[in-house]
């Protein structure tokens, strides 16, 4: 039973890490390809793609670990733009310092002393290349976090169904109207108390019944 629980846990974590790992695998390898093309290194080394793949695996797992940090849920109840920008900046800053740390370790492995690292950063280190890759990473994190937040907003698997299995003719006006009704319901619950909804003679109760009636009718056609 213990072995089965461990196996189930590993499979669950692997499935959760799959989406960010595949996304950053593609993104990092595009970065490797474009940066090498920009500096006219058309014969791209296979090792560069291997490093990008390893980085994608690390970032994919790091994203899952970071998602468990309470600080990342600071803006969960705020307008959607706030958690998107906050999480993007959080991930990007972490990766920025990790990349500098990786450069520092490589500097030491080349036989240098820690005291010479600041001089290396100011004279030899290619900040142009580092900054270009950092901008790429910022864009990748912004895309990933935005897609992740919308996926959580719509519900498990809904984004995948919308993109790959549902036809536009099955959505169109009904889904847009359903979304508007849900937004009205959210605003209504923010503006009134539970006692008002339980009072069958109140305006809030009548509005609630009207919204639920429209949702039920439209929900039957989806």
C-alpha cells in the first residue's frame, strides 16, 4: 500500500508538471535557436538544446513548488491583471537570480575566485545577451501565467475543451450570455447579504431568482 501511494503521488506530480515543462521546453529551445541565429552561430550545438531542456524540467518543477507558497496567493481575490503581473514578476525575479547564481558557479569552476566575480560582471560578462534572454523569459512567464490563471478561472479542462474539442457554433452567443449572467450574480452577491436573499419579498431575492432562471435555461442548451 505504501508503494502504491508513493507511485500515485509521483504520477500526480508528473501530470501536474507536464504542462509547464512542455511549455518552457518549447520556449527555452526557441530562445536558444533565436539567440544563436542572431549572433550568426547557425551550427547550433546539441548541448545548448540539452541545457534548455534541463532548464525546462527545473522550471516546470519550480513552478509547482512556487505555487504552494502562500505569498503567491496574495492577489487571488484582486482583479485578474494583478495576480498575473505579480506571479509573472515573482517567477521572473527568482529565475533572474538563479541564472546569476549559475553563472557564478561556472565562474568558480573555471578556477577563479569569488572576489573576482564583480569585476567579471562589469568587464567580461555579456549583459546584452543576458538581458535579451531575460526579456524572452519575462514574455514566456507572462504567457504561461495568463493561460494558467484563465484555465483556473474557467475550471479544470475547460480551456482544453474550448481550444481543441468544442466548435465555435456550440459556443457563440449562449456562452457569452452565460458569462455575463455569472458576472451579474457575482456582483449581486457582493452587494447583498444572505438575509436579503432569503427574504422572498426583497428585490435581491427576485434578482437572484431571475439570474438563476436564465442560467438554467441557457445551461440546458450547452
